[in-house]
């Protein structure tokens, strides 16, 4: 979007943490993205900002103070045995690691900074690829997410915008964000995700749609493995168009989890990164002040490719499919290209089911009023 003021938030120190030696969540993927964005010469097209970590007070607006105090004090050495007494960190998905508080504060700080910049009208689009931690709950960590930067950013946007829309294309259900705003009609949450067969976190059926004043303002789009670009984009555009028409938000937050791209270690959709980027491109056509966040993504080179392509999409730039020289990708044939093609795999979504889900979502949206 050549005429838009774009800001890109990047905390160089935040991505050097490791949840554990072999944990699938690798914060380094944000550094990989950063290097590709730099080497594709995108920096001159946006404002690069180094955000401050969130303060304790900011973290406690979203989280139970006792949980934040715990995060601040805990260390791998003293957490052994303690997790059973105070089970807010779940041993394998959310291990206690050195710097867990600083890591969390850094991510939340960047997403709050995105919101502030939008609130002051200084940017139209703000990017935080380290953000998008959609599972974190008020009282505990969940699904690799310790602090909910998305809820913090939305809360900040609500001080200046009547209605905020949240769209989540991570392969997992955005349960944490949904829960924070489940009973308000000032935030509409929309998550597309794999659902069923025990896929994490298990919530996110179309019937789960909000409570009290928030009834019908939580939208869920459950899908099966193997979905293709054509099916996904068809459903995504229809849902977004209808939701925009009904809700008329004043600001938009996009969670761009790249685990919905083909070849992910934890996800099993068949979306290309171009399909994934087209979802963002479509969202930007509504011309709303927009925060663009990262999220999941476990095949790290694919994550870097996807978020690089999406940074270019935001800037309205065309990129050469040949990756520029960089320190992460080597000389192997599979390391040469930006574009990730679809593969041959079974697709458990029929067009009939896609249309049925669409109609269920339309029914919920049809009951909303502004
Ligand atoms: O399915 C689960 C929960 C279990 C308990 C923990 N074991 C490890 C797995 C089953 C029920 N958790 C999911 C969490 C997915 C979080 C996704 C986060 C996001 O992308 O939506 C946003 C950032 C899950 N799936 C796979 C794993 N956990 C997993 C965790 C590991 C692992 C391998 C797989 C943790 C440590 C190590 N390997 C070394
Ligand atoms: Ca999702
Ligand atoms: Zn995910």
C-alpha cells in the first residue's frame, strides 16, 4: 500500500531467547524475517522502531498481578516442583526459561507501541512479527504463549476506537483473545483454524459465539486438514466482507500465524505463502488502521519467507522470487526461493462443508447489530 504510513517494530534482543533446546517455538524466526526484509531493501519504505518492553503495570492490566509477579521471579532452577503448586506455566508447552519475563514484556511492549502509534494517527499500518501470542490467558500461560500482547494492543486501541475487529489466520484457534473479549460487542474476534481430532486447543466451534453483550461477536471458522488456497480464500473473503459490513470496525488487528502455511511442523493446511499473504492483502483493502502481528509458525524458513512476503504486501512492493543473500538460507535448491508452493496431500474439506460453515457463520453475523 504505497500511500500508507507503515511502521515496523523490532526489538533485536527479544528474539534471542530459547524456550528450550528443542522447543518448536523458535523466536529466532523473527530475526530471520528481519534479515530478509532488510536484504530485500524494504527498510527505506517504512519507519523502523525499536519498542520498549511493557511495564509491570501494563502487563497487570491484562494479566492477574500474581501471575506477572510469578513470571518475574521464576527461574528454571527454582521452577522444578513449583509448577505443580502454581500451575501457570505448563511444563512442556510453556517451559520456564531464563528471561521468560523479559521476553514476554518485550513482545507486549511492541504490540502496545503499535496501538499507540495508530491511536495518535502517526501510522496507518503497524507491524510486530514477534507478537500474536493468542493463547495466553489472564491467569496462565498456554500453547507457547506467556503474555497476551494482542489483548494488550486491542485494549489500547479501544481507548480511541469504538469497535475493533480481530482476525486470526494462525492454524490454531485464537482462544485467549476470544476469551478476553467474549462478553463485549466492542471487539469482534474472528478465528480460522483447524478443529477436531484433538487438535489444540480444541475450542472454536461455530457454536462458540460470545456471551451477554458479546453474544454473536465471537466468530469461529473451524476447518479440517489439507485446505487449499482456493477454498480458504473463498471462505475468508466471504466471512470478512460480511463481518465488515455488519460490524464496521474503526480499527483492525491481524494475527498472521504462519503455521497455516503448507509444510509447517505443527500445522497441516495446504496454503501457499502467497495465499496466506492474499488474506492480508484483502484485509488491507478495507483501509482501516491496522496492526499486523505474527503468531505460530514452526518450519522457521517458511515463517521467514511468509512474513517477508507479507511485509512487501503491506508496502505494495513486488519481490524477486530468488531470495537475496543472507545468513540463514544456504545453497540447497530448496533454500533459493521466496514462494512456497502447495503440495499433493489429502484434503479433508469438501466445498459442500466449506459452504455449510460459511452459512453457519453468516447466521451468527446476521444477528449482530451496531
Ligand atoms: O497439544 C498440545 C497439548 C499437549 C500437552 C503438551 N504436549 C507436548 C503436546 C500435547 C496437549 N499443545 C499444542 C500447543 C500448540 C500451541 C500453538 C501456538 C500457536 O501457534 O497457536 C501460537 C503461537 C502442541 N502442539 C504441538 C506441541 N504442543 C509440541 C510441544 C512441544 C514439542 C513438540 C510439540 C514442546 C516441547 C518440545 N517439543 C521439545
Ligand atoms: Ca486461527
Ligand atoms: Zn498456531
